[in-house]
C-alpha cells in the first residue's frame, strides 16, 4: 500500500448558516498531483484552506503523516508592494529552517526575475513566479496551489509548469492543484476531483475520465453538468 | 539531440498514448536506434511539461510491449528488434497491423502504390 499523505475524516466547514464543505473523507497520497476543479464557489478554496490549517473545520478532522510541511500559494495573497525580492529572501531564510536559497534563485531565474525588483512593480505572471519560488524554496511535502496561475500569460504559465514539474520530480510531494485551466489538468494531474456545491462529486484517474469521453474537456464538462442529487446533510 | 515529441492538449488521445505513439514512430523512423538511451523520466517531464508519472507510465507500457528495455538504475533504452513470437503469432500480428493501416488510410483514396511508397519511406528503404 502506498504511504498516505493526508486523510480527512468527516471534514466539514460552514460559515454561519452557509455550508461551504459537506462532510468528506478523502485520502491524498505522495508523488501524486490532484487537480481540484469545479465552478466558482464549489468549495475548492475552503478545502485547501482547511488542509493548510489556515481555517478550522466546523466538524471532522485531518490526519497528517509525520514530518509534513505544507506549502500554500493563493492567487489573492501576495506581498507588500514596497518589498524587494532580496528582502523576501532574507526574511524567509532567517525564519524558516528548511529554506533553500538555490531553489529560490533557480525559480526566480526561470521567471527572469532579479533580486532588486520590487514586488509591487511586477506583472501578474511575475508575482505568481515569486509566490511559487517562495513555496518551493521551503521544500514542503504537501503543496497546496489555489489558482496559482490565475490571470497570467502563456509564457508565465509555461514557466510555472517548468518550475513545479522540476521539483515535483525531485521531491515527490502530495500536490493539490485548483485550476480552471483544462490544459493544466491534462498536463499535471494524476487524479481529478470535481467539486460542486460543497461536495466532491467525482474522484478518479485523469486517464480513466479521458478514456470514457472524446476528450478530457468533454469529460470534465459532462461532470460539471451533473446535477448534485445527494441528500442535504447539513453540517451542524 | 532531444527526443522530438510534441504533445497536443485536448486531443482524443491521452498524453500517455501520445508519448507512446511518438516514441514508437521515432524508433520506426530510425530517429532512435537500438540501445540508444531515452531521456530520463524527469528530463522528458520538464521538456514536455507533463507530470513525470505520465512519462513513467508511457515508458512502462513500451517496456511491456518490448519496444524499450529498462535497466535498473541506468534508465530506459531502445530495445533490439528480435523475434519473440511464434511464426503463426507473428503472421497474425502482421495481418492485424496491415488491416489497421489500410483502414486508417482508406478515406485518403490513395493508390496501392502510394500506400506502399509511404511504408517504404517510413522504413527508410532499408
């Protein structure tokens, strides 16, 4: 049996009376990339925030393996505009044990960035590059990427995939990758999880989904159109 | 020389199938020669920008088919062509492959000579 990385137990989250994630039991393994897809507001970000432990569950729990480190990239969270990349480097290298300077510099190189640039002066694609560089330099065993490549141009998308795949091959982490980009699902995913209205309505091998449809995007569209007919189990 | 593989997103074929097919075509066209080493799984993964597990699966399938052979700790190489099927099995497989080729090219409405020419071109008139 493969070593598990994360296991959720009846994990659920509600904000006031609105259920963002219905109770779910999901296992995630090392050396696998899970593409998390679904329409906006389907619960993807909630699941990521619970796994990153930046939010507490309303119900249920998560089991992590020993010696895990979580790396998180969120599209809407960055750094102060005035901070230079060198200062980000200095900050992380003094406050994290596992900081790898070579990695940080290597990923900045992939994105053609230099240390004296200020975060606020960068393009959207370059900002994404800095966030990915910071995540990879911390050598996490669990990578959580919530629309890390949202709104960035094709060149930067390619650079992001290069950086992520290079270190995925080296570290063999457990990766959760939220995206709306079908090409990224096709090129990155081992497994696909489709979320709809707070529930994981489909989970399986990407190639299996592809094999049952004329193309991967048609398979995903098919699943998106499934109407959730599960009973309403409210997380109290 | 880097292995010349182009993947196409959102095709009817999975990326695993595309990699398998293009490696086999490279071998058939002698762009890859027997005993030549293939790029490592991680190299090809970064080159094509696809999950290394997908590349590894394609290599495994080709090893299983006998197109490639793997050496523990050394990597994956183009296998020597050798007869490993009985005479009747070889003839059955050849017939099936020929039928598939004819069926695949039927809609092109080509002459018999044009089809035979195409095959000799791929074989490099060996």
